[in-house]
């Protein structure tokens, strides 16, 4: 029988009603007690790392989860992390960079409704997560609503519905129905995982809107060592308000810039329009292509934890990790 470690972090799945709204109060043992089927599938040990609404999770908590997996890696066949849905895609992406080439499953799951609700999705999600941790492929995945989604490709696309997560620019890895697993794809893995223990948290995200003022971009470039900019369509920078000069100044001061798009699907291509070609041909910056914003942010944090040199950062950014970027390798 497989041995699985459950790591609790809080989230809706573990929440109870208080006068101030839902608050994570249930621990991992209480969650497992509500789903006795899991005990028939595998041997489970539990660690309660945090009891947080996932809105309150920060990069330091990602590092804590990675440390917990590392400390217990040799003793278990897989890992299940119970987590709130709101920032689960960020955590899944971050763990994909902090724990690379892992041959064992590292599965994140949660719920849109607490486990004690009559109409909860939590019992199915927990059961599916443990099933995948016992039978599935290695690497970091989100298991939710019967779908297995690569950690670098997940995004929360529904705020209330049970089908909360979608896989962006990449197929689902597998589906699970009535405890039957249909595996479509698996990620390549090494003989042993490669763990990292550093993230540069001084990274920001700027979503452009029509009329964005230069003062906002100046502020972001003064404040952050790395900046992800969500532009429009296939990408580019508006030609008004001296935004280009602001960005050029930031690049000259050593800021690492990633250009991406607000459009969820199909990715960026700065070579299409003048507003993108000008950037690509004159400034030292990175392009996210088909990456999710969550992955681009977390990858920038990860690589900046290792280097600030642009050429070294460029090599790390464009090297695919867990299928996080494909388009750049094909052009």
C-alpha cells in the first residue's frame, strides 16, 4: 500500500463559519476523517503547515511547502497538499520551479465549498487527489473536479463553480471519474528531484489599461527588481505617455522585464505589430509567449533567486520547466 503525506495549508476546504465569514479551522486529520475511503486506498500521514485563506499565502509559504516535501521526500510515495483555490495556481507554479524533475506526484487540491457542506466538492477532490498521488505521474499537478492539470499551466477561471480550474495552452494530463484514472500525458522526470530554496520576492505585476500613465510604470520600476507586464493582444507597449522611455530607463538600471499578454489563450508574439517589434528589437527583455501569468511571475522569482545577470536569466527563463513554455522553443 502506498504511503502518502498530506500537507495542510487551510483554504475553503478546511473552513468553518464564523461571524466574520468562512475561516480555515479544520486540520488535515479532520478532513481525512470525513472521507474514510482514502484510508482504504493508502497509508496517510499528516502535517498541518498553515491554516490560512489562500489569499494570505505568500512566497515564504511556498518555500515552506517545498521544504516540507524535501524533508519527508524519502519516506513517501506521493504528496497531497490541501490548499485554498484563490492562489492555488500560483502555489502550483512556484512549487514546479522549487521542486523540479520530481518522479513522485505532488498534488494540490481544495474545494469551492467547505467539507461539511451537503453540496461540497471537497470529498470528491480529496479522493481524486489521493488516487492520483497513488497511481499518477510525477511532478506538480492540480487535481480538481475530475481533471489533472499541470502545475505550470493551471489558472482559476471560475470563482464559484466546481470546475474552478482550466489548463491554459496545454492539455489536461488526465481525467478521473468514479476512481478510474485515464492518463493522457505525463511530464518527464529525473531519477530524483532537484530542490531549490530561494525566491526573489521583489517582483511585481503590472496590468496595462488604455491610458496607463508613465508615473505608474516609473513607480513599479523603481520599486521592483523584476516586473511582469501584462499587455494587450499578442503584446506590445502603447506609444503614448512616454511608456517606452520609462521601460528603457528601467532596463538600463538592470531591471528584469517580462512582457506577456492579458489574453488567456494562445500567448504573446512581439514580432507581429510595431508596438511589439520596437520593444523586442531595442530592449533587453523577456517574452512569456504561451506561459501563464502565474508561471511567468513565479519563474521570474525563481530565476532571480539565482541570478540578476540578463544573459543568465534569459537562458533560465526560456529553458522549459514542466512544460511551462513551448512556443519559444519552436520559433
